[in-house]
C-alpha cells in the first residue's frame, strides 16, 4: 500500500514567520545594544548640607566621590593613580582641591583624597556642601 498518493502538501505559515521573527529579534537586540553604548554616564551626587558655606573658586580642582566610592575628575571616571598624576601636573600648589562627596561615600575614600592632596603639597583642601535652609 502506498500512502504517499493521498498526501497533499500544504504550505506552512511557520516557514514564513520564522525568518521574520529572527530579523525582528536581531533588530531589537541591535537597538538595545546601540542605546546601551551611546548613553552618557550620569550620576547623582547628594552632598551634605551645612549651616555656612563659601562660594567655590572657579580655578579649583574638583573631585567627585559617588556613593559607590568612584572618583570623577572633570566628568570622567579616574583611578587613584590618574588623580595623583593630574594633581602633580597641575603645577599651582595654592590652587584648592574641592572634594564633592556623596552622603553615602565612605569616609575612608574621602580621607584618601585628602591625604593624597596633602602629600602632593596642595595648601588647601575644601569640601563642597549645600547651604542649609
């Protein structure tokens, strides 16, 4: 008995949908990848409040320490060694170093920056604060 005579080939819709689904998934992956690569790194630093404060100097070196204890200098992440070499190259020892630390930053990291500045001969180390209401 030959059963193949009675078989009819019916076009399958899954043969058309599968390549289309692959293309859609790859396009979505590409969009997510491009968005992740092109997004700017932003961070929020919530500095402590103080009763009094002075106006910051425009020519100061500002080091930002985030709540995750990451150093930022001029808007980019730096290591301890990069920070050390930048301060060393800055030249003017009277130029103040302003430490802008998040409330959640560890005291140890803040003291590291302070000691680094003092060891390199900077005369002034200041802390950025918000003036209290």
